[in-house]
C-alpha cells in the first residue's frame, strides 16, 4: 500500500514506521491515523518481527493537526464519539500489537504524540526529546492515554503529568518509567536498531505469547477504562472550555476559562 503521511521500510526483519509530515511537525491527522492502522495490519502479516516508530525531521509528533483541531468544535456528539474511538483504536492497536514495538523519540512528543510513544513496548529518547500530555492547556482532557498511563507510571505521577500538562525532558521521563533509555541524538536510531536486533534473537512465538500474557493481566480493566475514556473524550469536546481553548490556541492568546 502506498502511504502519504508515513513511510514504512523493511530491513533484515525490522520494520520502521516514520511519521512523515515534517512540514506539520508530524502532527496527527485522521489520514495519518488511518495509514498507521493500515500499516500495522500489513506489518502483522509481514516477515518483519520488530517495529520501530520515529518521526521525520526534528520532531517526533506534535499532537493533533491544527486543521483537524479547527473542525472539532462543530461536530455532533455521535461524530465526537466516532473520532474518539478512532484514536483509541490506534493507541490500543499499538499497545496490543503482537510483535515488539520501539518508539525512537527524536524530538518533541506532545499530546497524541506522547500517547504513541507511551503505547510502545520500549521508548528510547534522544537527549533533546521532550514529552507533554498538554491537553488541559486547551480545555481538553487526555482521556485515552490516561487509561494506560496510570498503569505505567502510577496514579501520583500520572496526576502530575496530566493535570499540569507540563513538559518534561528525556531524563525526567526516564525517571518516571515513561522512557526506557536516553541516548545522544546521533545515537538514537543506531541504538533503536541495536535493541531491535537483540529482540530478533528471541523466539518470535515466545515474544508474542509473553506480550499477550502481560496484556491479558489488565485487559478487562483496560477495556472498561478505554470505553469510559472515549465517552469522556467526546463529552469534553462539547464544553465551553474546549471551544474557548481551541479559539485561544488558534488566535495565539491566553484563554478566558469559564468558572465552572
């Protein structure tokens, strides 16, 4: 399949998915979501046994695309549910993917971009990488990623990251367990491929079954949490604060929040 927003390369059992919208800071569009899902379907059936995610240029992923943000405030509840379920499907697909996944974070990973990095089995970050679950800054809620983030870092750290929306550097992310390893910028991809090659030495069946076992421990709870998160995500898009947050972001001004 030919892709417009991503590149997929195969070499020696390793597939690399590159978010390829550098002119848009690799921002997430609905087309990119659909292409990532299609690529993962292809890769599950392919001979490649490890998948590496990275971003073109100097940014991993800047979150939702500005053009997509503009359209969110005018949608119906049913449309918001459908959109929320779409991003939830992508996150869960990466999280549950039967082959090992590695995020090679080459720069900023913001909002949904941080979400993609969070879903991978391994997250290797360049020393200049930054992470932010910044949805609260625009009157939104980081609902989908929160369902998995609390399992990874615990409630206290998750509350810090999600309620503040603050940016953390690679080393702080490593301390929290968001990042498996921090490396120099020019060593990022070599290190990711070194890890991938080490994984290739293991039994493919054992890797698959181990991932399946680990995911099964929280599958029922995660199903319920993500279903709840989809509803919360959609509902948040229909609030005055969300509309004000998007407007202030687009107009490059401070938001005037409601006092509710």
